C-alpha cells in the first residue's frame, strides 16, 4: 500500500516502485493514473513476477482494481499473454479479470471466444471469458448462445460451463430442451470426479420454466436406466428434487397427472 501511494506522488520514481512490487501497485494503487508506458512496464513486471512465483495471486483473488490496467493500448500485449502456452494460469487470469473489469475491448472478442471453447483452458479462465463476452458487447448474449448451440462446448470438460451459460441466458435465449439435453449428457457421459458441476441449475433457472423442465426431465428419466452407483446420478437426483421442491412451493398451477409423472421420474433417478 505504501509503495502504491508513493508511486503516484513521485512520478520520477514510478518505474522503480513498479519493478519492486508490481502486484501491490496494481491492487492498492491507481493504475489509471499511470502513463501508457508505465502501464506497459507494470504488465511486463507482472510477467516477470509470474515467472518467479506462478501462484502470485493465491492469497488475493479480488479483481475490481484490475480493470485499471486495461485499455485499447494493451490489446496486443493481452493477446500475446493469453495465446502464450507458457504463461502461468494466474497471469492469464489476471489479464482476463483486467479485461472483464475494464472498458469494453471489442478487439478481444475472437480471443475470448477461443478461450471459451478451449477444453485445455481452466474453468476459471473460461468462466472469465464468458462473463467478459456478456459484459463487453451488446450482442454478447447472442454470441455466447451461438457458441452454445454450435456444438463447440460438447466435450466433457465443458459441462460446468454449459450449466453456467444456461443459468445466465436461459430466457429468452435457451429452452427446457437445452437444460434436459445437458442433464442427459451429464447423466450418461463419462463418470465425473467432482460434485456440484451442474448444481447451479437447481437454483438459477427462473420459476416460470420449472414446469416445462420437470415435464421433459421426468419423461427422460423414466425412459432411461442409469447405473446405480454413478456419482453423476446422485447430482441429477439432487437437482431434480430441488427443482421439484421449488415448483411445489411456488404459485405455479399444475395438473395431478403432471405431479404423478414427476414423482415417477424422481423414483427412477433415486
């Protein structure tokens, strides 16, 4: 904090402070007040820091101040870092958070889409790319929807990301069929190591969508025979019960025959 404060007071020594503590300058200072050359120097110093300490963000993942680093003059440097396979994941995440919290940079759109669909990128990077695309351009939601429906996210590494997209863009861009297809793929796909990957569906989908989703999902579950011990099955069971409880507690009107079908579907997944 002291270095960041002094860096703004004595511009003739700003470079010295940046090279000694670049992350401190970025997090506790005001990078917007730096000259373009000093901001580039700050990014270069952060690259050097990431080489010495690849996990330099481990103690602080707050990202609000990072937007001050971003701007049109940084596009080429950002692209170079994001396309460099040798860049540490913490450095790439810093650049993505800077773009996400900074001014719109439509020049980064193609780069962000490439990260979004890259199965080798971390979930954090792909999630940041998703949030940035939605925030950065007026047609970001349509762009992400097109990617979702294009099949570019149909690999097993993208399950959690697709659930996030459904939660963010369900109405008016996506439908009950998209939800059920994702759950079907998750249920019958490769065994998952994690738990909670698609749990966002249980509480983020709008109330007015629950009736149609439960109708289609219960029909699917009654038609399928899923191996009993699969972890995937336990998560789908949890999501189904959460959606059913939400609907029963809401003011939604339903028919008795629908409730009977939902309970049959719940019995099948249990």
